């Protein structure tokens, strides 16, 4: 599978819910709902600054799910990426 143009294929990391004394911390909850951490699987030919295997954070409302060979990937546009670790 290969992304084209301005698209990026990512695989989300599984979320680990962090609790403090049995309560979910509000700051973390807000961040987790806004941005998603993922590993880059493929980048399109027009994408700059991202490489395969990069770990990124992207807008959680962006993109579409893509089931492929038993795995679930997400296809997003490069503009939805907010940071690279």
C-alpha cells in the first residue's frame, strides 16, 4: 500500500487510559480527544517533512479508516499533522 499526493497513511497507537486515584485527568482527556498519536506507514509523493516510521500527532477528526490485510489504518492529509516526535 502506498499513499499518493498529499495523503499520509498512519497506524494509530493503542490508547492507554491514565487514571489518578481512579479519576481520569481532565487535561489528558482534552488532549486525547483532540490529537491522536500514530506511526507513519506511507507518505504521498507531495508530502514534505514526513518519513515512513515517523511518530506523529494529528487532528483526531481528520481522515478515514482503511482496513487493509487484517490491520486498521487511517488515511489523513499532510495538513492534519500537528507535530512529529
